[in-house]
């Protein structure tokens, strides 16, 4: 909360003004790529000229993202409550949850455009963008209730439902609001991606698509900033609401009792295996059911079996495999490289921030604002500045992994009590020794969490860059297949990118559990 | 109800099964609190005194034995609203005002808090919080929050009152003040009270019977009757009889 409020005070405001002034000067002097970064005044002038276009496009984006936001969050909160009441249901749905989380939105945008009508693809993509965040926040909020208050209710004969109603639901509201705050920009990003992915006459994504060919940097910047503004405002609304609600209703003392453990630990092995298998199968069953229910012809809409057939059995399968393999070889190394660079940079900056807290305080609000900038809007701007080479892909990957990782790491480091930091100093440890003994180990769980959580975003960033800029890899393959009406390949790229992202998520989770268990630390959710 | 003990535990045993080692929290525990008496349960950390209270409240299962509150099973007794409880921490809901926190047991029991507004106002006055009816817990001091929790434990006019170190978080000075107040309140309500504590002078000051427990396994080693007349005042703390009594309990606690 402190960062939200400090944004309106100096030094953040001062830094913003300095940034704008520097931007204006650099723009006027055409210092970046021969005028690819126009001065602020030119962007505003262009915005004024285009003023007739914006209301329609912005309204369309706001409308579909709002619908998606409402539907996605309603489902997410209901799912969260059900998962907490029936933990086995949560285990069963784990595969679906991870798949929704790992979904690179750009990969399924073409699929949704193929199978659904009207603004439905935009709404679905916006809803998918908010589901995981809000569902997780709901589960966390409902799980971390104050066991002492629950004891009071139970001591008067209250059951699970009364504890849920009187203690847990209200107690989860701050967490749910926190989730909605992060989910709101996601809904805008999802809607714009779907607009960009095809169809429709209105929407900022459509506007962006139409303006790409004109090569007018000021127009692209205007659209990008407009999209950021909408996403940022949606974030701010929920930040404001949660600041109001939190006010004086936080628990006044710390609960030292241990939270109730996983009651399912001694369930029969057969049940555990059945749940794990069900969890893995459920996403595919839902995929299959979605195709059946949407009634789209089999030629266009591929079932899981259809993808297997396309990739391994059909006559053209060898060609398809070769294309896919070549694309993966282009996409994966650059994603890995960008992630390592982004995470490493975030880690270094976060642990060294102990030595320059003033700089970080001023920098955090700007980092949070850039988090709300929709990637589709950002990419053309980076292309303008960096050209169509490999560096643009790398920069996008670094930027999408760096900021979330940095924010997460900073939050983690802030939880280290001052006394723990003071202890090595009290025995005369050097700054480096203090870092090595306290800050780095304390940041480690958050580095793992950041790695795991930014994989889908990194893949999304790379694919958008490939689609829009470099013409290589999975993103380009997806775009080309749209042009060739190669439906099998569209579905294949979509499912492969989701599977990759899920596989990588689990890989990191495994390494994380091993390492943290050895160090006696907790996994950050 | 004459002759029926207020609270009775007969041969109650409970073992926590952990990884590797089992912890015997209670072994063949017997406890009788006569109706209208004030009993203090005292012992070192981990002796099972809180577990005994949680078992009596139906918050924990037990492996063997029998538990009766006013002749009923714990779950039946608590659900019928004849019990009241105050925990070590005030455990107030941070988003509810003082009034609505006190009304919480009524809502759990399915009674309409609107019918109790007079009782709530009386209790707020009884615990000395008049003027703070609409305050949130975060705006109150630690001592005030504990008094809210005492008022909440009394809202159902309980026949049986459980307290688990209700003043554990307060300093010695506040604690003595609250003990005097608690005695006054209890004398007015005439309920059967069970107090879990590890303060010897608190137990002697408040109780009719002090039940001393030892750990590993958790069990009752001695029941000591406290004969001081009521109402007891602050001056009791300085009398030789009081010190003799606390010394005696300390010796039992240390196994001498």
C-alpha cells in the first residue's frame, strides 16, 4: 500500500517529471533510431488529430475487457471457494488451473477467433487472463484465516459453513481485492490481444493493427499509451478500493498457532493416483468438450486427437514436424537467454537495493506502471526503436521477466525483519558478508517463484515479437499458418506452447522444492 | 441440575500422532468443577492444560474417557448456548465493531442480536468500555481488547465459562486490575468457571480450587482448595497466607 500512496508524493512524481522532460528533449533531437521515439509533444499533437478515432476503439476495448473481467472473476471466486471447501476438487482441477495460467494468450487468440463469434473471443481471452490470478488470491485468502477467530465460532457449536461465513469470507476480501488489482490490467491485455488476433472493426488492438503499416511512431505511441492508461486506471481503481477496505480491519496481533495441515495427507494411494491422473486428463477432456459443444467443423477445430493425428499420423506429418521443430529451435534459446538475463538483472538489483533504498523507492512506482502496459502495444514501439533483429525479442523477454521478478524479490526482501539484518552487522560483518548470509538466502524462494511465474509471460513476449517483428519461431509459424489456413498447425502451435510452458513450470517447481526443502525454506505461492 | 458437576472429565486421554514421535498430551485425566465454582488449571507449558480445555469445549477429539458439561456432551452443550469462552488472545474479528464482536456468539447460535441490544450495552458498561461501542479492535489497546473478549464470553449468560489465559498478553499491573474485575463480574454471574493459566498468584487470587498439572504425559498431580473468603481484594496479595499458598503450589509444580 505504501508504494501506491508514495506515488503521488515526491520523489516518484519528481522522477516522472524528469523522465517526461528527458523524453521530450531526446524526441526533439531525434536521438533514438532516427525519430522512432517522438517527443511527448508530438505524441500529444497526433493524439489530438486522432481524437475522433479514440472513443470508439477505447470503448470497445473497455467493454469487452469489462465483460471478460466480470465473468472470469465470478468463475474464479466461485472456483476458489469450492476448492477451499473441497480440497480434492482442487487437486482434480490442478491441471486445468496450471494450463489456464500457462496459456500464452497469443497462441490461443487465433483459435478463439476461429471457433467463436463476435466479441466472444475478446471476452474469453480477457476472462482467461483474470481467472488464475483471482482464483489463487481467493484460495490463499480463504486458507490463511485466523484460526483463533475460527475457534471462537466453533466453541459455540459453529460448523465449517459458519466459520466460512463469519470469519473466512470477510477475511479473504483484502486478498481477493489484491488479486482483482493485478487481474484488471490482464483483462485489458487479453481483450487487446484478441482484437489484434483478428476480426471486428473496433478496439484498440484493431486500431493498432490498422496503424502498423502507416509507420507513424507518434500514432503507435498514442495507442500504446492509451492502452496503458486504461490498464493502469483499472489497476488504480482496485488499489484505491483495497486501501479503503483494508484501513483499520487488519488483524491487530500475530497468530502464532500453526495453520491446519493438509488433511488429505493420509488419503489412500489409489485415490491420490486417480486424482493426479484426472488432473492431467481434465484439460484435454475440456478441450474436447469445447470443440464438440461449439459445433465448429472438424476441419477447422481440432480435438486433442486431431493434433496428434496432424503431427504424427497424417501424410503431411513429417513436414509439420520439421516446421515445428525449426520454429522451436528459434524460439526456445532466445526465451531461455532473455529469462536468464532478466531474472539475473532483477536479482542483482533487488539484493543490492539494500544499499540504495532511496533509489528503489523512487523506481518502484515506475516499475509498477510499466507492469500494466499491454505487451501488444509495447512491442511495435520497441520494434521502432530497436529494429526487427533478434535484440528486440531479447529486450521484450528481459522486460517481461525483469519487472515481475524485481517486484516479487523486493516484496520478499522487505519481509526480512530488521533484527535479522542487524544481527550480522552487530558482529561486525561487512556489507558483502551480510548480503551473502541474509539477503541472498532470503531472496532465493522469491527468485524461484519469479522464474516459475514469468515463464508464460516470457513465452508470450517472444511469440508476440516473432509475430510482429522478427518473422521467426513459433510466433511467426502461428501467423503464417493463419494466412495459409493451416488449421492443424494453429492448434498444434497453441497446444505445444501451453505444454511447454506447463512442463517448464513443473521443472522449476521440482528444482525449487528440492532446493528449498534442503535449505528448510517455504515455497512461495 | 443439583448434584450434576458443572464440568467433568473422566479418564480422558489424548495423543498427538506426529511424524516419528507421538506426544501424549493427556493421560487418564480427571477433573471435576462443581457448579458455581471457580477452578484454575495450572502447569508448565506443554502440560496439556489448554488441550484439556479444548477437549472440554469440543474443539478437539480425545482418544478415551468421558467429557460432560452440565451433564451433556461438549458439542451438545456448546450448541445449546450454555457455555462462554475467552481465549489467550482476544481473537476479535478485526472488521467488526466492539458491539458486533460481542454479538458474534449469538449469530453462531442462530439468535437475533437485535433482541440482545440491552444485554450488550450492559456488558460493555460492565467491562468499562462505554463510549467504545462503535470502535474497531485496531483502535483499542491490548487491555481493552481483552475486556471485549470477556464481554463476548458473557453475552450468552453462560452457566459454564471457559478462559484460556485471558490476560496472558497483559503486563503484571494490568493483569492484577483485570483479575479484580474478573472476580467482580464472575460473582455477579454465578457461573461455573474454568481458568487455564500459568500465573500462580492469578490462580490463587481467583480460584476456589487450583488443579496442578505436570507434563510428559499431561496429567493432574494435585488439587488444592483455596479457602480465602470472597470478595477478595488487592490486599490479599500482600498477606502471609497468600504467600504460603503460592509457595505450596510452586512446590507441587516443581515436583517437590
